[in-house]
C-alpha cells in the first residue's frame, strides 16, 4: 500500500466521519477567522496551539539534523532525521484539532510528512547527499507556503 494511498484513505475516512456527523463544511473550512496580515487565522485552544507549534519545532529540528548530516556525508543520519517527522509522526493529533484545521492546511501538513519519508527513502537508496538537500529545499517550500498562508490564533484572542 503506497504512501499516497494511505494519505488519501486517511483524508477520505476523516471526510466521511465529518459528513456523517453533518460537519462537511466545517471539515473543509475548519475553524478559521480573518487575519490582519493576509493569512488565514485558525482558531484553536491554547493547548492545541502548543501541540501544533511543538510539531513545527520537530520539523525544524529534523531540518537542522538533515543539513548537518548531509554536510558530514552521513546518509543514515539523514534518513533517521527525515523519518522522525515522516508519516509515522502523524495520527496522534486530537480529532477535535484535526476538525479545526482547514483542508488546505491538512493537505499541506500530510504532504510535508510524506515528503520527509520520500526524502529518507531516496537518500537511503541513492546515498546522494546533494540530492537529499535538493529534496529538503522542496520540503522547506511546503513549510514556507504553510507559514505564509496560515497562523494559529488562540480562542481567547480571536475576533
């Protein structure tokens, strides 16, 4: 079963569950608000925001480890760092939080986790550290797109 199929299946099951509960629009739109800086504000509780920010820090830690390992020519360390934030790192998010995230953000998030797995697989297969860094650039483009499009707003401070 391919990774793309697993992502698609997961999103489809989430959509079906929300549809069955009458929350289709909420699943697609999420719990969002206008923002003063052109991004979409995603309204979450303070603990949910902390969880998301923790996940983002894990991405950053992995990026630093990948760059350091690639620079040292340590492909096994590249793959270990990339896999640490791959698809295996998903699935622990509370269902309530996943419902608050707009579909575009969920799609970007899952694609980013999957891209880290692909980076690990390709680095392991080729041993090419330069190619791993090029793939990491693609991953960072997804991170940049997400940060340019969304921000997390604690419920208490939402307009």
